[in-house]
């Protein structure tokens, strides 16, 4: 796990480090040296500087490039310097580094690389004036672009921003910030690395999940075991309007690929015959349905299911009916299972008393996208986007659930620890991708506890499998079953290539 911080904590940590005896000039030198070491410089480089310490990192980089006999020029948006920045700017002048005052007729044709040192992580709001103009020019230049600490225009805490530098590489300084991953970040940061410059940043309990972080869950299996050891799970959803036979079958296949012992697909009788030809390893549980093809409330069937299953994922393609509310209420009041609620299950829940979540014996996982989370929490999407980690954490803590908030970067939290899962791709913006995630989660919960780490593992498997699928298909033609087809390869990667003991 890689610790993630916020802008305020980073600023305070920087100040504490300086107060502890490491000068700001030394930290700036380390930052500039780290940026230099992070990229294979090949030709004349334009270093575009605003003011403050972010610009100072650029001045140090110019000195490093000059020492390496790599031509460079400082492009100044203004001549306003921080105290430490001025120290290194003066050295650049003494060394004969080319300095150009930016003007609106400037072009970047003469440069191979452009370094973005305009704004740092403290920036928020809208970019205006000369800065907006130069950002547009850099984005249109076709040059290799390297951003210092964070892409100018991108909010360091939440990854929002209307006009931002698009970088080939962003070199984070000190610690990754949430804004490197959330919201727009993945669209504008092609590659990301972090350099340690000696700032001690306190652990906030927010982490970036990596492939090998899930060894406690994806363990090598004993030969002396059977399917019962890995759990019986049910994926419950569908209706005539949202029959999606292949999609529903994909969910149960995803559960099996994630490692459960037996996967059962529970659907209304009205669509059971259309789905059964697509089920190979999974079993089918038809639920009596009404004339419209929705599940009916059948307490006896539910009780039998609750007594036999380790985990249930509910709500995908379910529709919204009074019977569904009774089904969900029955499970919450009478079950003691591991329960994933997704899609129409979340919409149904949003119209119920959420105190059911606090009083149930079930261990709950909720998997909303932003609109579903707005319905559940009453918090407008615009507010959630500005601080998704905070709102997700507060909701999870208040209701005693593990919350998986879907987005470009997935936020998973139990109200205490937070995992950011920065996997997935544009090809997953297709019907059924979220349903596949629910199937994976059900599969994992067949043999794992409901923890934030387990749920983050499911998000990682789904996102990484989607990435592998996109490589083999393309982002336009990709469908959810392509993701399922790459779950096994993903799990192998996450186990470090292990396929046996």
C-alpha cells in the first residue's frame, strides 16, 4: 500500500521538516534533482514557471540540465519569486541559463520537452490570463510534457479542474496526493511517479492499492480442500425488462473466477429459461415472478437461501418494485450473511429506512456510483466530487458498512481506512461492468471476510481485468464479458504469478 496525503497535511509536513532543521532551499534542491532523475532528457527543454516553490523546483532543474550540458530555457509567466526560489533563480542567471518572459506570440517549436512548473498542489479554482493561454499552448504543442508535483490546473485534493496541463509524466514530490488519482486525473496524467525528498508525512489512513497488497485474500490453496471451503454464493437480480441473459450469466461466472466454491444465479421464473443455456458451471434458482416479470416476495425461499449461502449480491437488473423492498428488508432483518447491494438494490435501499443497515446482522457492502450515492446520502454529486474520500468515509462510518464509491478511481472505505483503487479503463464504460464487479465481490466474500481490503481487492480485480481486456479488444468494442474473460489472468498477476503452492 502506498500512503496518500492531502494538500494541507503536505504543507504542514513541509513546514515541520524545515522547522526540524532541513532548510527549504535543501528541499527545493532535492525536488529539482528528483525531477531531473525521473526522466531521460533528450533535447532542448522549456521550463515554464509561475511563481512560488513550484517555480523554484524548475530553477533547480534548469541548473541540473545545464550541468548535464542539456540546453534549456526558463519561460517566466511573471517575475515574482519565493525566497528560496529567488536563490536558485539567481544561480541560473549566473550560469547563463536562457530566460524568456512569456508573451502571447510565443510558440514551443524549438523545444523537445516542456516542463510544467506553473502551479503547485495548492492551486484551486479556474485558470485565467496568461497561465490559461500557456496551458492551452503546451497541450497543443505535441511535445513531451513533464509536470512538477501535479499538473497545473488540477486540484491536489480531488483531481478536479476545467483547464489542466496534460502530461506524459507527472513527478509527485514528497507524497502522492489524492488529486493525482481522483476524477479527471487519469485523463490528464499518462504516467506518474513519486520522489522522496525527506519530508516525514503522517499516515492519514488513505492508501493506493497495488497488485501484491492482497496476499491475505488471494492465498495459495491447499490440495486438501473442497468447494465448500470456498463458499456458496448467490447472485440475485434480473427482471423481464432487464433480462440480459449473457450479462447475468457473466456475474455468476465472475463470482466463480474470483474463487468461490459454488455460484448460484437467482432470477425471476419469467426469465429463467432464457438464462439457463448460458450457465455452465453455475446453478440456477428461479424465484416466482409476477405478470410483469419481477421477483415476488417469497419468505420461505429467502430463508432457505439465507441458511445456505455465505454471500449474496443483490439488485443488478432487478427493477424497482414494492416486492423488491420486501425482499431486501427480509434479508436485512433475518440474514446474517455477507451482502453486496448494487444497482437497483441501492435504489430500493435509498427509499427505505437506512437504520436497517445499522441494525442488521448482515455484513454489508454498498457499491454506488455517484448518482446512486446521492440518492442514498442526500449529498449532491457536485459536493461529493469535491471531497469523495471524506463523504464516503463518513457514510461508511455512520452506517457500519463497507462502501465502494465507483469512479475513475474507486474509493473503498469502512469508515476508518480508505483504499484508492486506480485500475480500470474507458472500455469499461459499458453495460454490465458494474454487475461483473458485484459478481467478483460475491465470489471473494464466499471465502473472505467483509473488510475494506477484501472489497478493494474486488475493485482491483475488476479494474485490472478490464484493462487487460481493453488491450485485447479496444475501448469502443469492449463488452463486460471481455472483463470476465481476463479475471483469471489478473488473479495470477496479483498472486505474483503463483498458480499452485
